[in-house]
C-alpha cells in the first residue's frame, strides 16, 4: 500500500479528457474493456429539475466523451411548463460549463469539449407536459415507435409522489411492454430514492410498480453505488488474499461507517422536513456501504450473484432498536445557521439532520461485531469512509510500553473526498528498548491512476443501457432494509428524541455515549487525511 509502488499496467490508464467528433465513429477509443451501449431513447421525467442539471446531463456528457453512447441515442426531457428545446439546452449547457470550471465539482474538467456537447445536445429534445396527462404518454409512444431500435429507458427524476402515476400511465399506454419476438427490444424503468418512507410504503410501491413492469425491468438507483471508490470495496476485499482471511468476527473488533457533510440542507428544506437524515441516508446509502463491506463472497460478479448476497446480508441485519439510535439537529454555531433558521423549515422543527446507529448482523461471519453508522449535515468535516478496526493483540509482551501507545490496527476505505485506503499499525521505535510507535500506510487513487471527471451516475446509466443490474437494488433488498429500521421509524414509546449539536461540530454528545457504552469512540472527523 506504499505510495512508492509503481503502477505497471499502462493499458488501464485513461486520459482525463478525450476529444470527440460528430458521431461514434469519430470518437476517441472507449475505456479499456468497454463497448458502446446499444441505441435507445432515454426519457427523463423531471427534465427541468436539479437532478437533470447537476448529475444526469454531466454524466451523459462524460459518457459521450468516453465514446460509450451509440449514434442512435436520443434523449427526451419531459417537464411541466412550455419551453423551447433550445432554451432548455442553453440552460443545461451553461450549467455544464460552470461545473466543468469548478475545481470543487466532480464534473471538473477545466472546460467543456464543444464537439462532445454538440454531439450530445443534437440528440436531445424537450417535451412540455404534465406527468399525469395521457396525451404526453401517447406522444412518447409515437416518438419511440418511430425509432429503428424501439429501445427505451424511462428515468423518473421526479418527486416520489409522481412515481405511481407515471408508472401507471407508462404501463397502460404499453410503453413498458417488451416483445419477446422483437430481437431483444428493451423497456426499462429507473426510479430514484426515496423508494418508500417505511416498510409498508415500500411494499406498497413495489406491488404497484410490479403490476405494470417485470422486476427485471426495474432499476432502483442509489447513486452511492456509482462511485468508483464504493465499487472498489469488492475489489479490495476479494482480489487481495491478505484481507479475506481476517475479514470476520474472529479478527475484527468493530466497523465504523461515516457519511459527514459540512453543508446544510442547501435550499432543500421542504424535502428535508418530510424526510430527515435517517430516512434519507441510513436504509439506503449507509446500508449499501454496509452491504459492500460485509456481504459474503459471491461466486462471480454476475448481477444476480452479487444482488443475492446483498439480499442475504440485509435479511441478517438485526432490527434496530430505538436505544441503539441517536438523532440530532444542528444549531447555530461557528459554521453556520441553525437548521430551524433555514428556508422552508418550521421554527419548531423536530426533524433530524444527524443520525447514528449501532447495527448487528446475525450470521456466522459477523455475529457480535458492532457496525456503527453515522451521517449528518453541518459537521466538522466532509468525509465518507469505512473504518475496519481489528482486535487488539495481547499486551503482555509489550509490558515495557504504555498500553495506550499501541494503536489499534485500522483499515480505512476512503470514499469521499479522499479516494483510497489507509492502514494504521505499530512498529518498533528506533532505539535500544522495545518501544512501539504508530505509523500509517496510505494509498491514494490519484497517485496511480489519472483523474477522470465522474459524478457517480455514469456507470449507473451505462449499466442500465446494457441491462446490467448489479449496482441496482432488488425489491426484496429494499423491503429488508426498511424492515431493519421500521421500529425506529415507528417507536412504541413515541417519536425519537432529537438532540442538538453545534453547526460545524461532531454531532450530539449522545452519539458519543452510544459508543462509550461499548468502550469505543468515533474516529475523528478532522485530521488524518
């Protein structure tokens, strides 16, 4: 894991920016081992929203630059309100330019390749219409049926209240129908979170969708799984013989999974008031990280093999108890305003902006090992990581050294904003006596691989076009995740208490006490980058 190691496989190194012509035959070579996706019509419901502007359009642009979109690609943006296609594209183009120039953006490339944007935008059109209007779906049907391929993906980049009516109308107008005799024509449905708000609503939504589409057509998306550093967790675990033998309860003391942000709700007060940090992050994003680090080895990376192991893992999560969960809400501090002072937030709001939980997995590999999860807004640092702490060694032979000087062995998978791994361990301090000192070995992706613009949706969109469901959630896994947290969402003793913490802090003290009960403490948010 030393930074001094040399990367010898030059074939896997890809240029950070590729030039592109007016069509796929003029594009730069696709990344090694990847082929362009088949032609299709991508219909984006919610084309005027933030998701389309900040994530979907930059991702489609990056796929264009990499030569992974077919010349027959067509994109239809559906949204409320009359608007000319040119005005819509101008807005998207300006945003793309801003993201490319912003060094803090995951879309940062310095500048937009105008040929690539021209190629992509020439295949995009805007359609004004209500999401519940039948004439919109008839118009879509006519457009799609005129294409030579007949393939279509329907992306629901809309509020959850529109999931049902859109799916229902797609089904009733025959837009989700796949003909087995049509040379493999596909129709697929991409649904963003929140997929339900608890177990009952998730089951109900699944049942409604499956009236109109087969499970194999439904792609429940979680953008965390589009991050290269998240996908790399499986590679680190299963492609290196040094990890698998100790990746179990006999050697691992505990695991901490952190997703901390320095930002507040950033104008999303209405959404956050209805959702809160726990629903927004724990049963989806954090549980997905939990699954990647804890699932049993699949026989292959085939979609159903991986998703099957995830389903087993979610089934093995012990239902969370309210006493093992802490809610918090940021108050005015050095780093910003209080949550209750944010726009569209009630002045007496009890919505949590922080959540911590102690989770156990009841299977042979992990029984008795606590997984500590935490997520929060307006925290001391922006950090998403998984810290795997190994059990302490016997101290007797080191009696000449202060016990506190023996640092625990901790292997950290760094997901955001740092990308890589870190391992903390002990060595002998030079000198005549056996004195121990803590050292650290660090691997950073940028030391070995060229940086690429990536917002996390590129892989997910590409996989959906290919029909690869590996990184998408099945109905049973969704329901198992909600089942594990349902007692916290509907506690018998009334609503969960929400504790205050200063904006820019480390969370409420009650979260520290959650770990202190077990003789443990949270990993520091600041430092040790």
